[in-house]
């Protein structure tokens, strides 16, 4: 596999200056798995001062740890770490010349490999190649110590296991369960980003099954673990409880936007709180309450406002497809023309395929979107607010009301001209 040009240039410069330098970490792992690396990292025995001289204009992203960024590639001096008092950063580091010491501080064996480009040789101090071959996620050294150093590794173990379809080695698995409560100490933004990767990378169902099995999910998303065992009406949900239904939907995701993935995860989050069983099982108001709960959850995880609003709207509207055949033409067109419709329609498809499997409404909606061109869904205005004021209508709420009435008539096909719009306004 071809190495990225900036990484190749970095290695060449370091070798020319007489330093040991290797590709390291995820890029080596991905190369050995036959995957295209997303990021390239270089480790070297060159001290930080040497790196800043060799790579003018590099960004010092971790000067204390001997890490710089040059043309998108991280370059780091071999090091060993001192204690991690905050569960994220080492209190001190020692720069090393031996890559074995650098490997021993890393998280998992599959991420502790070096690649010597000069000799086309993998340097493996942690038995990572065997774990790659056997499809195993194993902490380097004492797993408890690795998780105590950086609590986010608890989630990273799950993400790698799901992404690569690997098993978590029993000792590492047991340590995750023992340390699961420590994930609550991780900054919300870091948890948010790692969980979003689990949701949007391949095999999110497996990821969430592992989060549940290892007692991690209840630490940061107790509202989701509450779905377990919440029965549903079998005539609409023969697949089982709310948790099973949600897992099936996650299984159906393919390269989703983060907003769609979170919308799928949270679309039924209010069902445990709205469960009612009389003549049959009902969840009255669960979409509306779920939208409010989604806002609280995503705020807690420090999502940006635009993401929160999109997920809120997906959750709030996921049941509206039931009303589609009863909608007035104008209401239907307004519903279909929403910017979130592609994600909302995909959520509806997953919802239907993971429950009753009746796809008539989905197919109708798709056909309508194909049949109705943009100019029919969103016709050009026949009159503006200024036009209505010129006609003698006082400024105020009535202007907006009249403009909507006129657009309703356009969407219903009742009017097509300015004169007809003015007649409605006069009436």
C-alpha cells in the first residue's frame, strides 16, 4: 500500500538526518488489515528540538509530550509516560531511544506496531501481529493500568472490536467491566465523539451490544438501557422489545450521517416512560417526549446546537408518516419538502423494516418525491408582505397568515397567478 507523500517525506528527512523513524499505530494496523489508513503517524528517536528544526512551520500539538503536526501527519518522539493522575494525561514523560518502551505505553496490541519502511519490516514488541491474525483486541500489559491511565480507552476497545469484528480478550474484557464506572469521568465531548464513531462506523449494533454487556452504556446513556425489556404490541412489533427494535435499526445503518444515527438510537427513547397497557400496549406521546429527552441527552454530551435541533426534529416527526395519506395536499407538500426529509425518510425505512415490514408508506413517499418537482413543492411566491401592505393590509400577524393562505392555495393547485393571489388577500 502506498504511504502518504507527507509521511514518506518525513521519514526520508529523519533517516537522512541519521534518526530512527517508523510508521506507528493505526496506520500500520490498517495497512496490515488491507485497509486505507485514515491518519498517518510517525515515531522517532529524534528529540523535540530536532523535530522543530527539521520541520519548519510544524504545529506543536503536544509540545510537552514531544508531538508535532506537519502536513497532517503527527510526528512524535519515542517516550515512556509517568502516572496519569487525571485519567487522561501523563503527569510527566521521558523521551526514549528504544521503540519498545514507546510501544509499552500504548493502548492495544494492534495499535502498538511499528513499520520500518527502509527494510519493509514490521517491528512488533507487543505481539500485535498475532492478535491481528486472531482478531483479538488486547490491552498492552496490565489492562487495568491501561484503562486507569486513559478512561476513554474503555470506549475505544468497544469501537475497535465492532469496527474490525474482533473479540475482546477475556482479561481486557473483565478489566473494562471493573473500570466501567470510570467512563463517567471522561469529558462529555470525548465520550460524544467516540460514541458517534461507534454509531457511524460499520457494525454499530455490535458496538452497542458490547457497550451494554460491559456495563458502559448505563454510565452515559441510562435512557437507552431503559429500553431493555420494554415490551411492544406484537401486531406492530413482532421483533420484540424496544431495545431489540433499536438494535435492528442500528444494524441497518450504512455510512449514516451522525444526525441520522443518533436519531435512530433515540427515536423511541421515551417509550419506557410512556408505556401503557390497557386494551393493548400503547406509547402515547412518545415522539413528543422523546424529542425533549433527545435535547437533554445531546446537551449533556455537548453536541452543537444544529445537531441537537436536527436529531430533535427527526425524533419528533418519526411517526408523522402514519398521517401521510390523510394530509391535505398543502400539508403533505410542506412535510415532503423539509430539508431533513432524506434522513427522516431513511429513519422511517429502518423503523418499518425493523418491525412490521410494511413498506407501502415508504414507497408512496418516495414516489411522491420523485413525482413532484422542486418548483411544485416550493412554488415561487405570487405576493410578498410588501405587496400586501401596499394593498392596505396593516403590518402584523395577519400578513404572515395571509401569505400562508396564499401558499396553501398554490400547493393545493387552486391558484397560479398574482391576480388570483390578490383576490384571496382581498377576501
